[in-house]
């Protein structure tokens, strides 16, 4: 009954941990196990053809057996050796399980045959990943990736399923946990964190932070070509897309506005000149010369003669 209960408890622990398989049949093999998880070590092809075998951890013998018979297992409460497969399963791994293991096999005369060593490393798996993005003042985007748990985490970034390139990165690289993206970058950004016993990722859809690229010429001849926040843009009426090698044959709206303003100014000056010209002509027609009035008065005048007695 106790054996059954122990087996159930062992299976319960395994179901909640990470199980990793490692082939340790080559001398000097390096294997990894997840903290709290399970590792399955392949020690031999089969124990049925081996007269005697001994499995040691550092200097402590933890397993003794002959062909298909197991004589002793020091950690039987959380390990299982399967002679027919030559595998040694260790459950509920702890930090103290890491170290050097040695397999010794013996022939019928008791001589040691081909001792082999195996080094087991125990790592805490990555439990979760947090991805944070932040828009900067000039439209760039800073992305930070952090993980909980996990020994020796390694970071990597992808955009739309492919590795980020130098044309998309303003600073950092695709193997660091903090990067800065250029203004035009958008799409599905994924941060992945892994070590030898786990792999976890986090993704987020990103856009260009509301910035647009403007490319225009003002009335005074000033050329503007830069990224600006679209909601506060007063420099150009319309914006063009990010500059490409294709020649743009459309007319800049700013140049049209400058031409219209110039035409309005010219028409205004011409209108004012014509107004004053007509005013002067009307004034000249209504004005009577002084010499004409004097002659009219002299022709119509008469003399008064006084008679005296």
C-alpha cells in the first residue's frame, strides 16, 4: 500500500514539472534538468547483457544491479531505473542533484568495463515573460522584455515572424532584453526567453506611435523633411510616406498655396490701381477751368450809367 501511495505521489510531482530527455551513453555527456521537474538519462542500451553495473553520484553509489535485477536504489522514492531501456529517471529535481555521475559496468570476473561520466546541470525554468513598449519623444519605440525565474535566460526578438534587422533597430540587437525601434516599424513584435530547460515568449502588436514623415517646401523656400506627431502637425498640409528611391511626380501642396497667395497679392495691387485710375478720370470730367468762368462773366456783363440834372 505504501508503495502504491509513493508511486502516486511521484506521478503527481512529475505531472507538474518539466520532463527532459538526455542521451548519456557517450563519455563526458552534458545533460540539463529543470528545477522541480524530471530528467530521463539514457545510461546504456540495455542492462540485460551487463553482468553487473553501478551508478554513482560524485562518490556516492546510488544504484546497484545485475542484468535485469536492481539490488539497491538510494533515491528510490523519486527515481526509477528501467533495465530493458537502460534509462534512469529522476523526479522532483533539486539543486543538489546537479553534479558528476559515473556509470561503472563489470564483466563476469568483476573487472570494470568502460567507465563513463555524465555531468548534470539543474536550471530553474522561465516561468513567465513581460513585454513593455513605450513611445519616445521623436516617434521611436523602446521595448523591454523581462522574465520571472529562469537561470541564464537568453533573449531574442522577431517582427512578423522574422529576426529584426539593423534597418529597424535604432539601438540594441535582437539578442538583448532592451531595444529601441525606428519610427516606421510596426507589426507583431515577439520577445522570446529561453534557457536549456524552457522556452517562453510574449507578443504585442505595435504601430508607429502616431508619428508621420513630412516632406515639403514652405513659401520662403525652407525644405522640411522629418518625423512629426500627426495630431500636432502644422508644418505641412499633407505628408508623404517614408522616403523611397521612387521619384515622386506629384506637386507639393505647399507650392500650390504659395502660388495662390502670390496671385491674390498681384490681383489686389492691380485692382487698387484700377480703382484710383477711374476715380481720377471722373474727377477731371467734373472740374470746370477758372478762365472759362471769367470769359462767361465778361460777355454777359452790362454798364450802369448814372444821369444827373
